[in-house]
C-alpha cells in the first residue's frame, strides 16, 4: 500500500467564500473537527488544535503552522511536527475549493507521511489513523457547512 497522501472530495451546497471561512477559521473548525483551535488564518502563523478524550478527560494538542491562505480557493497548514518547536518534518493538509454548480467542491489532501521518518509499522498506523479520521471529519465538515445559518 502506498502511504504518500490521503485525498477526500466532497461537494457542498455553499459558496467557496462560505466554505473558505469554515476551513480556515478556528471558531468554525471547533464545530466540525477539533474540540478547540487557536491560530490566526495568516500564512506563517503558529497555532494549535486540541482534542479532549471523553473517557479520560485528557487533552491532546497538535501544533500547527499556517502555510497558505488564498481566499476563497486554498487554505493549508502543517501539523504533526517531529520537533517540539514546529521544526522537522510535518504533514501538510490542504483544502482546495472550486465552484461546482451552485456549490463548492472541497478537496482535502494530506501529504508527507513518508517524509516523517517513522518506522514502517508507525507509518502504517499513523496513515490508517488519519485515513479513518478524515473519513469521519470530512462528512462532518459537509454537514456543518450545510447548516442554514452558514448558507443564508
């Protein structure tokens, strides 16, 4: 199996402008992906995504760094850094948005798995974990974008 990238496509009935806000603003990301998000949607800005384990109450924090902000077409960031200070290899997540009929086609791509330097077992585990995560969160993104308050 190739562990180079994960891609997910979804069509939503909202404009690229609305979708861009949803994938690039912490207040929206908290609604469909992480339990908390802290960053400025500005290229080069550092930030964090946080998830709370409902069973243990423990919080997992992932550092991120915004890479590209091109409204309403593209938003990307790096995360899962190997170095504690946002250094070393990191995964790159890109949301590409394109008008499609009355809505938007969202393509999420996550790359960089092979470059992380993980042993093959860890690479396979991380890849499967991220695949499973995006299989859950991309539909959650679609459902959140479809909320009448956002599309009005």
